[in-house]
C-alpha cells in the first residue's frame, strides 16, 4: 500500500492507475481521471476554492463531473479540510459511467 501512496503523491501514472483499478475491482478499460474532494454526508464535491487575505470561499456541487480535479494526490490532500468531513476520492470513467471511490 505504501508504494501506491507514494505513486499517488507524484500523480498517477498508468501502472498506479492499473493498481487502483485492481484495488477497486474495476475493469482495465476504466480510466482514472483524477482526485476529488467529497463530503459523503452531504454527497457534495468541491468545485472551487477562493482564498485571499480577507476571503475564504469553498463552493460545492452535486455531481463529480463538475468538481475540481486534482492531478496529484498531494494537491488534493493540501486542499481538503478533514475537520469538515472532506475526504479525497478518486474519479474513474468507464466511458459510460463515472465511479467515485475513497482513496484512503
């Protein structure tokens, strides 16, 4: 698992993507599309973050297609607020359906 975490922190290459597919029982043709931040209790996904010296605004959407995607796990990790029940999930596309799975 630690090798998978290390590859996730560097972004997902095709070998790591295949490992994620295997871990979640997804077929090989399913494509990893990036990391999202999800609040399971509200079933919402982070879409935008605005941070300035005087404003902190986080907007959420109901569908993963509209969510902000992170190419690197570390980016998602640094943006997520666990104290607000925000979790990092992976977005996968089969061509006909999107799948969302918790990464850690």
